[in-house]
C-alpha cells in the first residue's frame, strides 16, 4: 500500500471545481486556473525538517487563491501560465484558504483561452478554525500555530 497520499480516490480524478468553492480540509482537488503571480523559492523549517516552497496567486472566473508549491514543485508555475492542477489539497493558514501543490500533484499546461484573463478579486472563505494536523490531513503538514493559540 502507498504512504497514504494516494489512498483516497485511487484511479479516480474528480472533476474540476471553481476556486471560490475551495474549503480547508478538501483533498484530491482539481482546478483549472490562470497563474497571476509567483514568488521565488525559499526554504522554511517545518517539523519534518527543511523544506523548499514557493507561492503563487492563481485564479479562475470565480476568484483567486494563494497556492503553496512544495519541494520539487516549487517554482514550476510562471505568471501567465494556464494550468490544470490535479491532486492538490486545501488548508487554512493565517485565516486564508491555501491550495497546496506537492509531490503527488500533477500540473498540466492548458491553452491560454481555457481560463479567462479577467480574474475577480474574490477569494474562498476560510472556516476560522485552526488547521488540526491528523484530522483529515493526509500529509501531516502543520502550521506554526501553537496548540491553544487563537487565530486572528
């Protein structure tokens, strides 16, 4: 059996959903988005050690969301790219929804007209509850929030 990252929905690709529908706790998410901007890769310290990440703002006709690209996926997106992202997962960090892209996530480039150039400023709504590792988390990523600390 695999490490658990592919255990749910094995062999099944869910249909793409709109960015505005993303909610913390969702797994195996597929979205079709335009990359609005990106950051350079950087290293951070996590409970699992030093990790390389980069960030991007991606969006579709319904809104925009921050994407976090982990490890080998860091810096694989460029501003202006139109892509389909499969196998992503959604978390909440500092009160905002984040789309996470990692080793098990695929990124496929699409024709430029697949996603409108105009992306509204709206973003998916966070739940307001802190992310709890181990509860619905297939990868065990954690935020730096300490247990008992309230989010703003």
